[in-house]
């Protein structure tokens, strides 16, 4: 069955499914949904959590063996499988089909990854997991959907905002749900039992390092290596959450790839800018990046970001800001060295 992110809590209260597909282009919603599933599963005795990530050379037999094995530490196990913005391929499709043929009542499987395109949704593995489980699409939120999400999060955190404050907060964070949620958490501490206005929002945001995230993305569009390095050093000094930087760079990479592909298909650049919400003041910088970066290099940046995301979550990223700088500089030129990731056995 299919349910949207805001419907998931009610769906979980009705009982656990054996399989969950949490796919989309909005990382904060994805993380929230996965956490909600984990919490519901833990309440029902799924105490052990095992994580897999689809990286080059991944052995799908490991997933099958773990799914079908008896846990040494818990009667019930939850497996979190990260597709890392990739498709499972033939080997992965076959593995999922085997799991579907013999569901293990003592295991809950969460599969998370990129937005499910029509091609992906036509796949037998996807159809099977959706039919026997729950598919949660995590879309980017805009317009009224974004405002309703903000109202819901503010209510949960007991933060009261004026209408102008809401507009100011959404304008400042530009659709980055993680950044918006972090600001709400700060407001909950700063203004308990108060109604927050737009001046208080602006005062709190003026010196926040996340504005430098936009400086970072602008510098990567322009191919300004020195400025990228300078901004990244400041972000590291301010302990900016690496996941937020991954989100920003990944969003930019995906936008450039999508526009490139559209141009190759003969689509109009003006229409593509409108489709991807590229404002007029951003179009010259975006055009610079499109002219400078070949599609193959952009796709390689996507793989680097997937490695960074996976390595950070698995605790294998020895220097997250160095890795992020490596990736950001890849918008300027190809870097023929690997990321600082320590692969543990």
C-alpha cells in the first residue's frame, strides 16, 4: 500500500508491515519516516537494528543471509537498507523477489533511497514490496504542503509563530526541512510560551552559518575554488551539520543533472529553469555550471555524495569536512584521489 509521510504515524498505529519503501528527494522527511518505523518496531520487540548500504561490490547474499538468519541478540530484527541513490539492478531485484517469496515474520525490512521514477515503480521488486508492505514517497514540499508541514512541526515543538514569522522562516531556509526544523528547536528554547514574530526570526537567523551554505552552493556553481575552500573552513569552524551540507550539494547536483538531461532531449532552457525553480538572479550562475560541467562529471559528484552520506552514517568518514570540500571542489575540476573514508571490516 502507499501512504504519505504525514499519514505514516496513523498507519503504524494500525500495525507493522513486513516491508517499508521510504523513497524520495527530501532527506529530512525520509529520516523522520525511518525513525518513526524504527520506534514502532522497537515497541513490538524488534530490538536489533542491522544496516546495509548499496556500495560498489555489495554482496546481495549478505542481505539474504541476514534476513533469513536467527538473531543472536534479539528475537526480532529490523534491517535498514540504504540504496544510496542507486537502483538495485538485476542482482538486487532477484534478492528482493526471494525475500518476498518467503517473508520472515521476525524481520522488518526498510528500503530507503532516491525518488521512485515510473521506471522503478514498474519493476517487479518494487511492486512486490509495495503490495506486501508500505511505500512512503517523500516529496519536496512547496506551497501549502510546506506551510502545513511547518504548522505541524511547530505544534509538536510547542512553538507559536505569527504569519509573518512563518513566511520569514520559510524564505530563509528555502525548503530545507532540516534547517527549518533546527530553527524551530532553537525557537522552542528561546521563546517558551511566547508568540514569535518575524523580527525575532530575522534576528536569530542573521548570524547563522547556514546562510554560508548558500554561499557555498553559489561558489560551486561559479567554479570558485578559493571561495569554496574559505566557506567550507567557516562551516567546519561553526560545526555545521554535515548532513545539511550533503543535502545542499546533492540538491544542486540533481538539479544540474536534470537540466542537462532535459537539454539533451531538446527541452527549452527557460522552461527547465521554471520547472526547477531557478530564479532569474540564479540563472547566470546556473548557466556557468551547465557550460562548465559535463554530465559524466556531475554523475560522479552524485556518487561522491552518496559515499559521503553512507560513510558519515556508518562512522567511516574520518574527516567529514575534508570529504565535503573534496566533493565541492569537484564542481570546479576532477580530483583524482579518493575520499578520506576508513572502510572497516
